[in-house]
C-alpha cells in the first residue's frame, strides 16, 4: 500500500487531504469523495497506486489535443474513481467504480514508461477517469517519462489544489482541462463541485508553463446560452490568452442525462463563429465528424493549415510553425522537451 502525498494528520486519527479542492476531512477507515484515497489508522493511502483499469495507444487528437505533438500517438492509462459526480459522465463505468468492484491490474511506473516507448508513443496521457486522484502514481511515471523525452498529459477536470498542481508542474507538459460550464450553479448541481477552483488551476497551469487546451462540452438547455458561452470565451481570452485552443464539443446523451438530445450542430456553429468574432484564434468544433471546425486555420489570412477528419490529421500549409502564406507563427508544440 502506497502512502499518499498532499495530506496532513490531525487529532483522533483524522486526516485532511489537500490534493483536490474538496479538501476532504477523512475519518479513520473512510475514503475521500474520490473513492480511492483512504485513511487507515491516521495515514492516508493512495489505494490505486500502480493499478490500472484501461490501457490504449490513442491518437493525441483523441484527448483532444490539437496543438501538442500533433499527429503523434499517446500511451493512455485510466484507473477508477473520480472527485466529480457528473450526471452526464461518458466513462461512468470506471469513474463510478471503486477499488473493490473494478477489474484492476498492476502496472508499475517503470513498466508504463517502457510500454510507451515500445509502442512508439510521443507522450503518456492519464485519462478516461480523473488523473488528479492518481497523483503519486502519475508523478512517479511522469518523472521517468520526462527523463526519456516522452511527453506527459493530464486530461483533467482541473479540480486540483494549487499545492498539488505546483508539485506536478516539473513533470507535466500538457494540461487538457474541461471547463464544463461558466456557471457555479451548473457545477454544484451537475458535477458536485465548484467553478472557481477549475478556473484558478487553469490559469496556474498556464503560468507554470504547461501547454493548455480547453474543452467545453455544450449541453442543450444547460450551458449553451449565448450569454454564458460569451462569458466563457471572454474569460479564456483574458486569462489564458487568445491563442488558447478551445474545443466546443457536441454532447450525446449518456449515464444519468438521457433527458435531452445531442447538441444541434447549428448551436456549435454559432459558438464557433462568436468565438472568432470575440478574438479567439483557435476555436474548434468537436464530436462532429468531418466538420470544417475540426481544422486549424490561420487566424490572420485564413489559410487551411491542418486538415482533420476524426482523429486523423494532415498538415497542409505550415513550414517551421509558420503559415506558408502569410508567415504567422502558429503555436504548435512539436517536441516534449
């Protein structure tokens, strides 16, 4: 059993976990909200350290990451548990599982890095469920990966504390964060969380030098109003910069949210156009196959730079990270140094 980081002991064998922004106060024998960090006799343990539920080699575009190691493959790992309780979770079969009712298997940090290298992957992604709650494991694997020139990616809800994110920063290259809505009410009702910690960690990740891409899953009737999406876009431009890649993705009914249909493509088109009008340079439309909003276009001259179809991509008119037509510098990260 692996002792956790990011906690402090208190009286009566209680512990205060400082890993995520729930900051759980955990009684002896109990777990935090995440379901995987357990207090045993006043010591907090990371019960899923070195244990995985999912393993795959994915295109980096599946994360989705469009400006980080484009066209490469990422060795992708998932565990169990989550610190959110999203009503629309698409990976609920692992995020809502605990350590006793899931098919977990062992994978050491060393073996994970070896497999990533052996499969020709340019990065390791901790994904499928929330990687924050795997903190100790990702730290150890990520440090080894960076030593071998392999990139590191968190596909995250962004709910980690400042302390935890600063501890991650020496090893973490890319921070692919969901901003699920621009409403605290949405976060409280749908996710069991709050908005502000997500915004704070997104800004901090940028300040710490991580590559940041944002996903906003657009859910009909819940977070798709013009007022809310405008406020989100303006916040991104002000706090993470107009060059931030932002994926506005199509919702499909799942888990406990099957009371509404998929997002109309016309709504995504409206958000995409508005994002460009407000000054966002690299908005994208996701979960709509073969849509021009999947592509990267030069924000200055409009030239097609990267053409995408699903998870495949083809570079068209870029030379040395510059648009061939007008010379605009395009913020792609093509190595994990």
